[in-house]
């Protein structure tokens, strides 16, 4: 891991091969940020995969449509919940409070709303 941070160019890793307290703090910040992003990417991947199965699958029975709609709805809600938890509580622990622009918020919210609405629509169409 030290090699990666050496290549990135963090000054603490170029001074000495030993990990200082400041270097350990930087590693913790970087790894926690990457972990929150990986969790978000996994949730989004599952959501896109479930949406693709719902939309691109052949003719589905009403029970299958309801099941896939319910799955897309739950993943959309989970995505929204994780986004709020990450942006409001987790990332501000490591960084200053995040000031997102209106465009960034719109992109984030539009993906969540699309998932929730498509899940609800599939569930209503099935019943």
C-alpha cells in the first residue's frame, strides 16, 4: 500500500518508509472514502442490473414483474439512504462539510427517483 501512496505522491510516504502517525491518518481517510464509494457503486450496480432484468427480460408473469419491481424499488431506496448517510454523516467526518452544487444534487436525486418510480410502476403494472 505504501508503494501506491508513494506513486500518488503523498509527501509522508516519500520521506521515510516507516508509517508516521500522520501517514496512518491519511491512509484511514483514503481507505474509508474508497470504501464508501465502493459500497455505493455496488448498490448502483445491483440496481442497474435489476432494472435491466426488469426492462430487457422477455414477457414476465405478473408475479415476476412484481418481484423485480419490488427489488428495484428497494434498491432505489437503499441507494438514496446510503447517499444521504454518506454525504451528511460519513464523509464530513473525514473532510470538511461537502458543498454540492445544484447540478450534482440533481444528478444524484434523478437516479434515485428514476429507480423508485420504475419500481413502483412495475409493481402497479403487475397488480
